[in-house]
C-alpha cells in the first residue's frame, strides 16, 4: 500500500513552507520529481477546487501589483485567505527571472492569510508558468479560497489564463486615447470584468470617460447578455488610494453567484479540466517526439531546409511524423 506523501499533512494544515516545497516539486522537470508530484496532486485533489480563481492581466504600467496588493488586503479583510501566483517573465537567453513580487507586494506578503508565489514563465505561452494549474490546486488544498493568477501582460496568448480561471479581469489605464489602448478585441471579449485603474487626481475624469467608452463597447460585444447571461462590468478604482476596490470584489462575487446559479460555474470547471488533460497529452507527445532517436537526428536538418525554402513546412512535418511512426 502506497504511503501518503510526506507533505500532505503539512499542506493541509496551512504550512506555507510545505506548500512552497510542494509547488517547487511540481515545477521540477526531473522525471523522478514528476512521478512524486503526481502522487502529491492525486492525494490533494479531493481538497482542491473550493476557491474563486481570478485571472488578472493588463498592459505593462497599468499597476497590476499595486492592484493585487490592495485587492488582496481587502479580500483578507472580508474573511478570506488569498494566494497570488505572480508570474515573472523569464529571460529568453538565460532562462532567469527576477522574482520580485514579494518586494512589490510587501504588505500582502506579510499577512498570515496570504501566500505569494512568484514563478518564472520559462518560455511558456499565455503569460502563465508551466505548472500554474497544479499550483492552484495546491494552494486550494492549503485552504486559500481566493486564488489570483497575475499574467505578464497583454501581448501574448492570454486565452491560456482565461481558460484556467473562473473570472478573467482586465485592468485598463485611464489616459490612453481613443484607440482602446491598442488592446486586441479578443482580449476584451475574454474579460468578465474590466477595471480602469489609477482613477485618481487629474486622471479621474479621463478614467470615467474610458469606463463609458468600454461600457459601450461591451454592450456591442456581448448583446446576448440581455437574455439572462452575464454582461461584463466596467469599473473604476485607484489601487494606490484603495478606492473602488470593494466594488471590484463585489463584482467578482456577483459574477460567481450568477454563474453558480445558472450551472455555468461547474460546466466551465469541467471543460477546463478536460482541456488541461489534452494539453498535457499534447505537450508530452511533442516532448517525446522531439527526443525520439528516429526524429532527433533529422529535426535540425529539416528545420534548416524549411527556413531555406528547400522544402515546405508541411512536407517536413509529414517526413518527421513518418520517421517517428515507422521507428
């Protein structure tokens, strides 16, 4: 009979050091660590899934860290425990990252009811770390009932974070001109809640105008909301001055209540779990495909021929697949 993983009891008790070790384990790429991580996840799974998962994104300079700290402290004040999975961009050349989130969220990091985990993206797409989904499960099992995932910012495929959280929050800047801040329509369509940050001082009037502009845009993007669905809200706040933060949390709670009442909450969670399984299959197969002796010796040559237009990408792909299948 398999013995319980030694970290289980400590994580359940809320031991943050044990939680940190657990997340480090699941982020490891070593095969023996991955096998151990799967045991840990399997045993923790029944105690996970009881949080509100909040994804937060926005252009650089929008004030994500200040917002998350102000938001987190408010939510803790409302009786919750908050985990923040703050993703740091990894260096493309070195793979390194500056894990400065505990410095940027100094007040939140000192709270006994908060846990901040900075993780490098390590080249992963979507602005989220490779094992963010598993890290969410571990923090939930440790008793954190609000999990915030901060992405590196608009510009990458933000659909990945939207596909792993319950509610996707887009932070906006007040003084951005009339081009909707250059944010792609697709990002706005993904957002369940839009928040114009830095709505204070001289920027307050502009923030209100941006809120009005986006509210009009949302009504065009989500006409079906009038039939009983959720119509994304556009709010203003000043994370620096702690104004409007209570309204943001209220909007998130209203969203959760609406989705749970309609049954969409569980449906979305089930769909995300299935998509996660297929993503794991895809990544595992590609990894094995690249490392297999039958393909590894041909990949670099065919890549060079594709770049030199000597062979089409489709023909190169089929050639490698045939070599793999016939090995």
